[in-house]
C-alpha cells in the first residue's frame, strides 16, 4: 500500500479518446479506451490527491475504476469540449496530465442530416486542424504547475522511441512526457502498458511497464520528483 504522498495536491487528468462528428451518426475517433487515464486518476486519489477526471468516451465499465470520493468526473465528447474542460480545471490544478488521445483534425462542417449514398458519392471530408490543447496549457502555466503529456509512437526500436520522446517533450514544452510504443501489443485497448518518462533535462527519468495502475504510479512518482 502506498502512502498518501499526494495529499493536498489538486490534479486534472484527461482520459479516453475524442470523437469529432461527421454527421448525426458518424464520427472520426481513435482506439483509446481511457484505461491509462482512469488508472492515473484512481492512483492519484488513492494517494491523497483531489482529482478532476475529464473523460472522453470512456465506457462505463472502465470509468467505474475511477469512482472514488476524491474524483469528480467530467464527461466530454469532442476535442473542443475536452479543451474547454481541462483549461478550466487547470486554473486550480497543481498538476495536469494529458493522457487522452485528442483528435488532431475535425470535419470542417458537421452535416445536419445523416449523409446518404442517395446524396451521391462522398469522396472527401474536408478537415480542419484542432488547437493543440496542451500547447495552450503550457502557455498559461502558472509557477509551480506541472504539466504532463502522453505520446503514442510507432517506434523502430528502444533508441528510436527514446529520441522521439525527447524531441516531443521539448516541442510540446511539457515538464514530463510519457511515451509509449503502440506498435507491439502494448498501449491501446490493452490492460498493460510500457512507457518511458522523459523529463525536463532531456533524459529518461523513469521506465515502467506492467499494469496501467503500475504505470500510473510511476508517472506520479516522476511528478513528485519533478516538483521536489
Ligand atoms: O503530438 P501528439 O498528438 O503525439 O501529442 C500527444 C499529447 O498532446 C497528448 O498528451 C495529448 O493529450 C496532447 N494533445 C493535445 N491537443 C491535441 C492533440 C494532442 O493536447 N490537439
């Protein structure tokens, strides 16, 4: 059993995957189950933190793991909704962890009625870029606030994954970046995960693999280390 070493900390965690509507029944989405984000929220609460969990399309059975007196859950749908919710939560958070898979693009227009083959062939959907939410959080970061990003990469090998993580941490301006390889049976839709955690010194400050709860605890340990 872990000590309540995050007591007094206010944290915001995003989880799941956003969905960008095409028409009333269709969307652009991704394979994120939300399990890693839910595990992060639960681990933080078990260790004493006050948690806001911003959950994008996390199914009920997964979300149930986050049910805890110190976790409040805010359900969201699109990247824009997730952005608004996490930006608001960040105003009073000591730590923000962006574990959600956020769509980089959305359809330029949402059809009011279901698109139908009878309307003629649909060859293209015009997309527009979504704002990079974490970039906005980094820009608005208060002194003492810690921002953690996640990145799913299809890397060639361990060295390539490390290099990608270091480059991305710098590009994103986050304090910590947890990078995971999604090319080989880890990550999305899996109970287990394996991450490298890259810190502000451009070094790997921790490596963790195993259950998503185990990975979550390693992330919180790294957050404690970064804030010490
Ligand atoms: O650059 P990439 O999309 O791989 O970075 C992933 C990280 O950036 C995640 O922490 C994700 O939540 C965040 N992100 C974001 N806004 C976007 C896309 C990704 O905050 N539009």
